C-alpha cells in the first residue's frame, strides 16, 4: 500500500485566512507545498508561511518564508507584480491526516 501524500486530501481555509489573504496568495501557498512534494521534500504536518512585504527599487514584492521543524526546512520565495497583494501575516497549513487546513495562528 502506497503512503498517502501529505496535503493532498480535502483542503480547508478558515474565515481568518479568507479575510486577510487574497485568493491568489492562498493558491500560491498550496502550490508551494505541491512543488516541494514533486521535488521529493519530506514535509512536516505543520507548514509555516510568514508573509511580508519587501520593497525593491520602490516596488512591493511579496516575500513568502516557508519553514518547518521536522525535518528542518526554510525557503524564501518572492512574488512580483503584487500591487495590493503584499501583506504581512503568518499562515499555518496543518495536515491532520484526513484533511488539510490553512489557518492563522490565533485561530488554532
């Protein structure tokens, strides 16, 4: 029997995430996890995404720091063309085994 891929089950997003994270960024966070799996990374059940705005040459870039504890992993992704998208918030995506949920830490 093949092991289940993490974060590949039903996906849910809390009200808090829906209110503060634009849908394009929500999709991007899930996409980062999919790309890491294709790359062969071993994923922790808790993925932490620290979103922040970084200004480069007067233009806002969305900075996304993805990290996990076991095994340790930290990676920064920059997204350009984010007028109105560059936000500062932390999002957790947790795989419970039966479903995955994107939530704000204060919603835990």
